[in-house]
C-alpha cells in the first residue's frame, strides 16, 4: 500500500543554505559522505533600507532627482505590506495585535500607519475582486449564495457571499432584499436596462400589464444609473418603491435583471440558496440540508409524532443519497423514477398535522429541490457558501465592524481574494507578493483569467 503524504516532500523544497556538521571520529576512520537532515526555519526581522537618490543639476539649471523604485510605495516596503495584509485578512489578527507583533520584531510603526497599509492605495485589489466576480458570473453554470450580519459605520448591515467551486466574492450593504441582491449581481455596473429579460421578470412577478406595456413601448431602454432610472419611472407615472409588491419596486428589480442579462451574467446559470427570499431570482435551486433541517427541528410531543418525524427524516436522507448517486451517473430513466419517488415521499400523510403541513410546503418547492435532475452539475447543498462566509463571521467577531467605505470594500475584497486563491490552488502569500512587487515573488496571472480557464477546462 503506498505511503500517504505525497512522496518525498524534501526533494520538492528549495534549499536556501547548506551547512556541514563536523563529526568527532577516531584516527584511521574513512569518510563515507554525508547524511542530509533538512530543517525548515523562518527569518523574521526588521530590514531597514536607506535609499540614497542621486541629485543632479543640469547646465540649464534644472534639478533632477533619481526616482524611487517601482516597488517602493511610501516608507514601508512590499514585504512588510505583504505581511500586514496576510496576517490581518488570512490570519485574522487584529490591528492592535499586529502592531504589537511588528514592534516586537523591531519595526517602528503606529496603529494609524497599519490602518493605512490595510486600506490606502488598494484600488487594484478591489478591482481584481470585482473582475473575479464578473468572470464567475459570465462562466459559471451555477452559483451558491449566502449572507451574514455585518457592522458598518455603527449600523447593522449584511454581507452577501456569491461563489462557486473556483471563486468567492463578498459584498457588504446596508440591508438584505431582492433589490439589493440583484444590484450586487450587476458586479459593479450601475445601469438599468429594459430588455426581454427585464420584461419577462416583471411578468413573472405579477406587474400589471399596462405598466409593462408602458415600459416596453418607451424608446429609452438603457439608463446609466439609479437617478436616471427613477426619473424615467416618474415620467411614466410608475410609483410604489416601498414594499416587495410595489409597482416601481418590481419594475426596478426587472431593470436590474435586464442589466444582469445585458452584461452577459448568469446565462442560464442556477442560483443555489438556503431558501432566503431575497435569493429567489432566475433559475433557482434549494439546499437539501436546509430543507431537511425544517423536519429535524420540528417539535414533537408524543411517541407517535417522534416516530413519524424520524421515519420521514430517514426517507429524505435515503432519497438524498440517491440524488448524489444520480449526479455521478445521470440517466433519463433514473430521472423519471426520482421525480415519482419525490411525490410519494412528500405526499405522505402521517397524522402529525405540523409535519404534514411542512411536507406539503416542501412538495410545493419540487422544481427547486429537484433542479439537480435537469442540471446534475449543481450541488445539493450550500455547504460551500457556509464555509466561505465563515471567514466574514470570524472577522466580525474579532475585529468588529468597519467605519469607512474604503475599509469595508478592502475587507470584502481581500477576504474574497484569499478564498479564491485557495480554491484555485494559488498561495495567497505569493499572490500578495506578486501584486505588491516583492523581490523574487512568483508570477501570478490575473485571478479572473484563472477562473475563466478553470471554467472551460
């Protein structure tokens, strides 16, 4: 049986230093070579560089000073900046403890300076995180979504996760709603578009036919931002943005969905969620683990009720196991059998009124629970999303909330980039070093290009 662990790891390691250890031997001994023993260590110390920039005075009286190297951005070098970003975002170290660490090593730095290293000048990382989201939405056959609470500017908000097997993105906003989720799915675009996708969305949400006709007949179909769109609704006399059934609200959701389609996002992609209402857009699938959890958490008061609950849980998990097997080898015959079996399970009447009502509710979600039969590539659960968003929960617990918009965007961007690097098999440390221009760093292509390559592989 082959040894677990992947073979000789020492042979794959770069050796930075070789030391010869002398032996004390008696006279007449013969030298038989060396026996290697590899020790991994870490060099962590302050390294201060004085840059002496030449200054010249031209014959014309012009003063010329040598420019700083491209990797120099302020008084802290790329390796220090990489360490700060990796510790704070990937290592989940608080700013106060990070300052203590750096001072103990010998770096003269303040808490305010550390905050600047974390937030200032990070537009490139924020843009790359946005481009990763766009690449995922353009190429993904499915996405998995979730959200969790987040504090920003002293107020409660919500952080939404959008991910798949090759990428993760986070976005923190003031509230959770379908309107908010559709806005995030635009991946940084601000426009509103009236097209076939937008009109179909409005019909599906029950917007009145005359209002749809009014929007469809107007020659203007593209609006650069929310202000232009709101002015257009006012011109058409469409009001009622408050409430999920308000005409202006449904029309705005449709225009956002039209923008998503216009930018080539979510082309027939399935959105997998835990049944939170704000995620119910497009082609939607439900998580089986969350569906079964409703049965599991049902309170029982008699032995018969408990027995009925456990019997149904057993049938559901048995059916779930067969769905997993179907994903590996999907066939038309098996698809028909599983659909019929779903009906038999959830049409059962156990005599336990609350359980029977719950089974009826789940029966009504049949298309979303059985989305996997038509799209076997879609997962049966949102475990990936829950795993992704755990880093945001940890960050909230140890570091609290954010105050500035830049701080919020940087936190979301770096946590998403770290998760994406892990999914792509890219070292986050190497990624930071390459983007910050650290000497000798490994070349890392744009992550959005890697996401697209994995999608077509």
